[in-house]
């Protein structure tokens, strides 16, 4: 299974995610059939793809002269059976409803060639429990994109209990070919990485809003002016190395995660000891902080230049 040999794909669902996923495949040079039962959605999808590409061209992400060829590789249709003929990769981005996804996977298996990889874009539903109509469950995988797919680089790839490891490797390779940053999950866990973290953040946000502790505007300004600068550079895990794992242990006390307790016991406290959750290769604390801070300042300069701290 060679991801570079993929010439044809099908995307089922032409809504917020589907039209943009189809666009990414087309930008990669892959012919893609975009399927939806609603012709109006397909017409809207064609318009959105052109608009997306024009925006990307403004930023040099695609060449303006390539746009006609890219759009020509997206083939909207309401005929799922015909759209599945000869495809190497199929992905559904339909409504987050059990019955809908179960039905779509059954239709995909019936219509696609036997070797086609069948993928889902969901992270909220355990799609591997919805394969009652699918016999080749070893061909099913999740490739979870983020809105808007034509801009956000991440795709989370997740196998099911019966997924062939070669299918996972192939899917990750195809996403990489499409220019994506790929994280492969070890197993299915509800919401995967990003949506799981976002869900916990959302719980805290609504607690603050519903109790009147802060307004929506205040919360967003606070996050943009702090986490918004730091997270692109140190993420949510490496930031703990800069806090200091010993400090985290002191704050959390008996509730400290086992990983933190183990690292602190070994004297690996983070950036200040050149090793913590990450290994900084013997660099001094000054060297590590200088590299971090230069990146912070570049992000801050950009955010200030584009008025990012103001609501859209």
C-alpha cells in the first residue's frame, strides 16, 4: 500500500468539513469525487472551494494559475455508487449520527473496490462500533481533520481493534503526502487528543460564564493574551517543563500525576535541569529560555500586527 500511488479518492458529505477535505486532496493532485444527497450543498461546496483557493493564493499557499486545475479535480455528484468506482481511499464526513454513519459505511463497502481504505472523520463517535454492515473491518480507520481542513495542518489517525497496521501506516502516509502534520493514536479514546482537551477547556469556560465570573470577551482576551502566545511554541505538555515539575508537584500534592512524581524523584525538573518531560540535550537553562523567548516574541509581534487580540 503506497500512499504516493493514490490517484483517486471519494469524500462523502459536502458540508463544513467535506468540501475542504476534498479540496486538500485536489491540491495534492488526487482526483476526488465529492458526494452529497443535497445538490444545493454540492453547488455551495464548489463555490466555497474556489473561495478557499483564492484566499490561499493571497498568502502564497497556492499559485493563482493552478486554481482552475485544482477545482477541475473535484467532481461533485449525488451518485455514491458511481463515485466509489476505482477509488483508493474513501472518507465520510456526514452527520454525527450513529444510524447515518452505519448506513454510509455499509454503502461504501458495497460500492468501493475491495482494497479501498474506508475512513471516518469523526472523533466524537466510536465509529468502530458502527460497522455491523462492514465485513472488511481491517480496512476501516479514522482520519480526523480540523476545521478548516485546507488551513489547519493536523490530522489525528486512529485505528480500531481490527484495523490492519498497514492501513494505519498507509493513511498516515497519505495525510503526510497531503501536507498534514499527523499524530497516530495508539487506540481509540473518546475525542482523541485535541477535542478531548478542548472539551475540558469548554467546561471551565461555561462554568465562568454561567456564574458571571467573567464575560465571554474577557475570557477570550485572557486566553489570547497568554495561552495564545505560549501554546504554539511549547504546547500544553512542554509548558510544564518551564513551570518546573517540582513546582507542579508542590501545587498538586497528593494529586500529582505519577509521571511527575517519577521525574521529580530522578531530579528531572524541566528546563532548569535540562531534562524533564522533554530532554534538552545538556543545554543550559539560559540557552533554553532564550530560544523559547525569541519564538514567543515573534508570535507576539505577529499577533499584534494583525490585531489578533480584537474579536473577529
